């Protein structure tokens, strides 16, 4: 059985106090309202991680995530944060390859492969993001584009390593734009991605959770999550409001 996952990417939002309030609301609402086995992951800014971990504690099915990591274990990398540092404060997941990092910080497929390796070596699960820009979608080459991203950054992994990966398909034209992929577009891409994973890893592909991200909200989550290859969501804007985030989780 694949895991159902809803991860909130807070991006560069929420001061410490605001983040603590948001996390407390989510943890309380989750405990009161969510009965289904859906994992909730709070990917907060680095500076909020230890406090949010304190709020999450050992709450069943709620986990802490980071939004980035360095590809080295330690050393002279000013301003960076390593996977062992994240692990030490209770981080279980790390977003790798978000389109904003690919675009604004020039993170290449090859560089992302190193981050994936670092995360796995340190025992933190990568949430690996992929997705096409609008011009690629309009040119009709989106399947090719996205499968190549996976090949380039993930296909050096062994099957055992690969089992520990979560994938997030996020069409760039749908991120923060209010423009969502239709449920058919999401399912179609997720199915292609799973077939691509199967071409390399066989049955392991069936065990990999593939999340959808891109303007996912309480009013469209149910339809998107209904796709048989859609195992949850990576949520940006709507993860900043506890009620919206919980309603998305309850959409399964
Ligand atoms: C994201 O950035 O991962 C994302 C999906 O953002 P939004 O939900 O705001 O489109």
C-alpha cells in the first residue's frame, strides 16, 4: 500500500511566533479531525524547525520537513545546513529540487542528485520535485521533460534506496498561479511517471508515493486526489492556513 501524504511547503513565510501558532493549530486539528491514515508533513523555514518539532512532538502521522539541504555532510559552506544537522533536530523529510530552487538558485539535475544522495545517507527522506514550465506543456513535450528530470537525478539509486523517495509532480505553470492542472492532467502525468519508474525499478514503482503540487486547495483537492496514481499533495499557499491545510488532508 502506498502512503498517502500531504506536505505543506511554507516557503519563506511565517516568523517564529506565527509558525508556532500555525503548527499548533494544525497539530490540534489533525488530532481532532483526521481519522484516515494520511501523513502530514510541515516543511517550515529552517529557523522554525526546532520549535515546530517541539509542537509536533510524537503526534502520530505528523512529521517535520525541511525545504532544502546541502549536499555535503559538514564543512566550510557558509550559510548552509547539512542533512545530519536536520536529522539531529527531528527532521524526517526534505524537499529537494523545488522549481523555485531550480530557477532562482540554478540547481541542476546533477546537483540535485547529490542532494538526494546526501539526504538518503543521512536518513532523511527526499521529497523530490519535478515539473515542466508552461512553454514545454504548450509544446507537448512535458512527459519527456519530466521523465528526464527523474532519470537525471534519481536513476543512479539502487532499488532499496529508491524505495525511500517521495516524488512531487509540480507543473511550474500551476505553482502559486491559481491555475491547477485538471485531475485528468495530473493523473495522466502521474501514470506516466510511475511507468517510467517501473521501466527501471519494476514493482518498486508501485510503492512510491507521487504527490501533486500546484494551486491545490480545499475545493479541488478531492478531485485531484481521486486519480489512482495521485497519492497526495505538496501544498504551498494553502498550507499557510490551518483550516485549508486540514481540509485538504481530509479530502482523501
Ligand atoms: C509549491 O510551491 O510547492 C506549491 C505547490 O505552491 P502552491 O500550492 O501555492 O501552488
